[in-house]
C-alpha cells in the first residue's frame, strides 16, 4: 500500500534564468580535459533520481552521471589495451542518448540539440569499433575450438576484419584527441551542472515531477515490447532485432528510476536484460555470418580458405537457429501477467 500524500503537487513557478558558470580556460589535452570533467561531474554511485524530482532535473542528474562515466573511459579507449573500455564508453553514451529520449521533452530543443548531435557522432564512432571487436572475438573463439587447418583458413577473414577495426579505431582516436571534444565537454559540463539551464517552464497543474510523469513513460516503453506478443513464433530476424531495441528502451527507462522503484526494480529489469542478451547474441552471430559470407563471395580465396569460411558460416547459422528455438524461455517472463502486476505495483510506489 502506498503512502498517502497530504499535499498536491505545487505549481511550478517561472524561474529566473540561471547563472551559467564560465568554463575554465585550460591548456589540457582533450583526454586530460575529459578526465578532469569526469572527476568534477562524478557525484556518487548512482544518479540518485527521486520521485519528487522535477522532470528536467531528473534527466539532468542522469545525463551528468553517464557523462562522467563516458569521459572517464577516454584514456583507456585511447590506450587500446582492453576492448572493454570501448564497450563501457559506448554503454555510457547509449544511456545518455536514452536519457535524452525519455527526458528530452523537458528541455528547450534548440538549446540542447548540439549536445545530442555530438553525442550521436561519438556513439557512432564507438559503435563502429565495438562491433568489430565483437566480430573478431566471435571468429577467434571459434578458431580456438577448431583445428589448426580451420584457424589458418580463417586468417584472411580475420585479417580483413582487423584492418577494418584499425581504420575505425583511427577514426575514433581522431575524435577523442580533437579540440572538438574539448568544446563538447566544456559545453556539456555547463549544462550538466547548472540546475534550470535550458529547462522548459511547466505551467501550473501540469505534470512536472518524476512521480507523475514516469508512470506513463514506463507503461509506454513496456507496451512497445508487449506489442510483439503473438507474432513471435513466426518472427524473422529483423522483427526480433526490433524487439531487442524496444527492450533496450524499456530497460534504460526502468534503470533511470531504479531507486524510487525499489525493492521491485531489480526483479523487473532482470528479465529485460535476459531477453536483450539472448537476442543480442543471436543478432551478433547473424551479422558475423552475413559479413563472412559477403567476404567469401567478394574475395579470391584458396579452396582450403573457402571451405574454412563456409564451415564458419554454417556454424554461425546453426547458432542463430538454435537460439531461435530457445527464445520462449527468454520471452515468457516478460510477457506474463505477473510481470505487468509487478510493474504496476512498482509504479504505484512513485
């Protein structure tokens, strides 16, 4: 049973324009500027969103939190010693893009458009490198469990993917070591640490807080997932990929308000993550198979190399089919009435 509230939502007054701090001039290199900003922005282990936060300020908390996480990974990405650095930086960038999708209507569009454009560009560069990391990992793992002949036969494919990875990495490093990154960091830092900046004024008696706007947002994200129910027995891979994207938005939306949804949040998020992992693995195998098949058809290979690539593609195709037959257990918990009841009870806690 939820706690009764004695007072209705107070009208949101028009606030004066916030005083924007001037970004400090600095001769730091772009990576140093990113690390400095990450240390300055980092406040805690979570964004600390609360049910009574104003909508735009809740979004600002989340954007600040994940901006710090993203920038903290810049040195590791540049060093290139651990592929997980790229993965972690990409995840933080994705969560910021998701936050803009959820909370973006709380801000003036023209004021914040440049942040979103820059973030999309950085995310695309990170994604290009990360996708090739995954492809190479799939091929290397397959080779480790195969014969020496099979590993040798896959070398031309791996060499091509590694060359493409190197080119994409050079493109990413150019962005991370550019003055454009410094300008992005400084502008975004001002936005992230200035309450009220670029926030749209909310008229009296309009939903203005997390607790009276997030319920509809969560249900909308869930219904986009639930809408796939009934068509999945015959769904093709493109449809399943769309479901994966819908699941991603639901997961991020729930994660943004994890604290006020607790103690139910973890139980609600877990099946979404399981669905994403299942569909993500299937998608990665399908992409790897398609690209390997395309490589074999467009490259002059020896008979042994062609056979090795064909065997690899067959292995990947079988993996895609196997995951397709095991989709039910990943989907049923999320589509069950018990999940919706749990979701409703959690929302009622806001």
